[in-house]
């Protein structure tokens, strides 16, 4: 019974460690993306519309 309890404890510790590693990775990626500015669909659409307007004005 002691062996089964030890195995369960190790599985639990491994699961927690895996979750924490994934969370830290996701948090780091989010922070890096945030330094470049958060993505905005509306802003991208406005920029594309502005470029299209400029191209039409040149032609």
C-alpha cells in the first residue's frame, strides 16, 4: 500500500510541475507579445483601409 501511495504522490507532483511549466511558458509568451503591442483586429482593418486608400489615390 505504501508503494501505491508513493506512486500517486509522484504522479501528482509531476502533474503540478508540468502545469506550472506550461503556465510559465504561456505567461512568458504573453509578456513578449504585449511588449510588441496587443493585437487589434480593428486597428489592422483601419491600417489596411488606409493603405488601400493611398494606393487608389496614386493610381
